[in-house]
C-alpha cells in the first residue's frame, strides 16, 4: 500500500502518457490511412504509439518504485519519433504549392500533431524518472529527500515545475491546433469555442504556477485542469455528433469518420490535463510546507 | 464541331453485360453501377440513376414523329457513338425526357426563345435549310453533309425565314452543345469512359490531394499498371 502511495504520481504520469499515446495511435492510424501511407515513414507513429500505449498501461499498473529500462527506452524513442514527425509534417506543408499558406496549414499534414507523441514520450520518461528517484528515497530521511529533489543534480524531468511547464506548453499547443481547425470549421457550433478558451486558461494558470510556485495559483490551475480533462471527454461526444451531422451520418462512416471532426483529437486535452495535475502534485510534494513541518 | 471520338474498345476491356453501361479501356473493369448498393449511393441517388437508365433509345413524348429522326441525327453528329456500342447513351431520348419533365432550366439567354420552343423551331428550320440546300431532310443526308450544315448553324450562316427570332449561332452554343454534351455526360456509360464516380451522394471523397485515389474511385490504367487498375476497379463498390 505504501508503495502504491509512493508511486502514485509516477503512475498518474504513465496514465496521461497512455491517454496521449491512444490519441496519437487512433489519430495517426485514421489520418495516415487517409493519406494512403504514401510515405513508408507514415507507419512509424502507429508502431511507436502502440508500444508507448502498452508501456504506459503496464506502467500505470506497476507500483514498483523502480525505473523500467524498456519502458524508458520506448518513451525516449516516442519523443524522438515525434520530433522527426514534426520535421516530416513541416516538409509536407513546405513542398506543396503555396508553401506555408493558410490553405496548406488547414489541409496538409497537421503541423502540431506529432508534438503529441513528443509529449507522450516526455511524460512517460518523467514517470520513470519519478520512480527512479522514489527508489533512492527509500531509507533516506525526509530532509535529505527534499534536499536531493531541489538539488541541481536531479534530472530536469523529475521536477514538478518543469513537468508543469511541459504540460502547459502542450496544452497551449493543442489549443492552438484546435483553434486552427475550428476556425477552418467557422466555429459553426458554439461549443467549438470551448477548447480554445478553457485549455488556454488552464495552460496559463499552470504555467504561472510553474514559474511562481504559488500555492494559490496551483489551486486555481487544478480547477481549470479538471475542467480541461472533462472537456477532452466531452469533445469526443461532440465530434461523434459532428460525424452524424455530415451527409449520410454514421451509416456513411467510411466517408464521415475521415472527413468529419477527428474523434481521437480531443482526448489529448485530457492526457495533458492529467499530466498537469500530476505535475502540481509533484510540486506540492517537492515544496516543504513551512510551519507545518 | 463534331468531336472525333476514339473507337469504342473491343476485347477484354469492353466486357460488360448487355444493357449495362460499357466499360472503358482506360478504366478497365470499372463499372460505376457497382457503387449502386454500396454506401456511396443512397435511395435518392439510386432513384435518379434508375430513371435515367430506364429511358429507351426510341422513347419520345415531347418531340413528334416528324421531329424525332432530325433530333436523333443531330445528337449522333455532335457526339457520334458506334452502333454496336454497349450501353449506348440515348441522348435524343434523354433530351426528350428532359424537355418534357422540366421544360425550363430557370434561366436562359434572353436572345433565344424558351428551351422547348427553341428546339422545336430549330429542328424545323434545320430541315428547311437542308431541303433548300440538298433537297432532302437533315436525317437523310450523309454524315459529311450533316456536319457541313451543322457547321453553318454554328457560324450563324443560315438565312431561311424559318430561323426568324432564333439566332442560329447562339442556339448552337447554348442548346446544341450545352444540352447534348450535358446529357451524354450525365449517363453512367460516359462516367465509365472518363472514370467518373457518379453522384457523390451521400459518400463523397476524402483523399483530396493531387493524384490520390479513394478506394471507391475509378483506377486509371496508366501504362504498366493495367492489371493493378483492373483489380482496383473490381473493388470500387
């Protein structure tokens, strides 16, 4: 039970990595199938996202306070694949007539999508790092634990504030992509405003909490992050409705799932909100409460 | 004026059931009607296409028996089709059907009479012009003479009083070319020839980039990939 407690934050991070990986897997499978796997490299995110998903689920169930080398390796590969993917997508946009134009940003390879894989990898790595430090924590006094956590020799991914920063940037980027796509869709449904208004607030508060370390700020951030997490679920519902509104509805799924709003996209918000919440937990753990101790 | 059309393919590429639209050599094995019962078409689309296919080559209610051979001859010269072509498009009968069912498009060139009157008057005038020049009605002329006379209509070089109030040149552009080509390319046989998928209702297309193909689209037999195209066309449904 104590082990469960100790690795709670790490497993929470594995969980958010799992949500992101699932989103990437489903989204890239659908969109790259639509792109007829024209470039062989388009199979890569499917493979790596599947591995990341599997590693993350196993990680979320694994209460042992030990870094898992294979999982850590998979996460590193995922982050690297995401980075390479960003390059490929930028290349795809650039090679089209018009180059970096609104048309190509709307209809070529989505510029920000592979970033979700980078984030899944980073969150996963931070989960494994958290376990690693958890194991060192055994046998040491609370005081040395805190000293170690705040010392500069710790890997940056172990820091709650760094993690909060990554989550905040990820949320802002995902909101920017939603803004681009929902602008393309002319915000025809008022609900389309939600993902471009709630997550940016959450990202700003989370970023501010990361920078200032203020408890007050993190309380507000928590609130908005929970709302963002819910929004990710609700978004899938709205997108299911969006598909049904296309001509032929769900009976014409082979057209509308590809052409309608992407079903796997909104859960990215949930994944990042969960990692933001985990980051705030870590920050609380890492900041000694003065006066109480 | 009369486009020279490639001779209809014979041999394996043109295999098709009698009465079914012909199959094009450029899109081997492609039959747009394979999409009929697939998610590509819905009841409304099926109804419209079925109506179009049900029009027999000699069905005419709008044109009288006098006008009928003339309009058929005009259609045959503007878009010639081999006599033994499978799934031959009954252009004249489709025109008759259209003029009978919906006698107006909702707009017209104000210099022309309404569509129905324009066609009747033009066919009459064409026969008069033909009798004046050759002593025979239009449909009795050989193809070369028919083409020459149609060319005069196209240039506006016809002067009989029968053309009164009907500018021949505008009629040729707005009605002859417009109606005949539109009706021809509204028929599944023409769709098979050009690899068109028919109405995108309800299923449209999702691979919009250049040179990409949805699995329910016709596959073109570019040199060296004829067999590949045939296989893909067998699965367009």
